[in-house]
């Protein structure tokens, strides 16, 4: 569920048009990392796991979301074609 919401948020950010005050167009790209607190003992471990997932997502390329499930990472490319 959170994974889907983060994908939607990233698609929204990428689909929007952004301009600087001088009128220059900007392209936004971002990646995200997710960790479930039920899989880790403390909040610090959970934040660290989410941070590790973010680095895994970035390692796979732009516009990715990775989930750290304590047993490994799952990374997925975010598609921009279906913004709601």
C-alpha cells in the first residue's frame, strides 16, 4: 500500500511542470526507500533500513522505489504514464 502511494507521489512530481523565477524549465526525478517497522527492532534500525533501501533504489537508476523487507530489497521503476 505505501509502496503504491509513494509510486503515485513520484509520478505526480515527475509529471508536473516546474519553472524557475527566470522561466527556465526544470525536470524533477526522485527515488524512495521504504522499510516496515515490524521487520526491525527499533526506530533507528527502521530508519537505517529505509535509508539503505533508498540507496539501493538510486543504485538501480532514476525514478525507483525500493523496499527493504529485512530479507532483501525489491526495487521497481516508477512509470510516469499514469498520473492520477
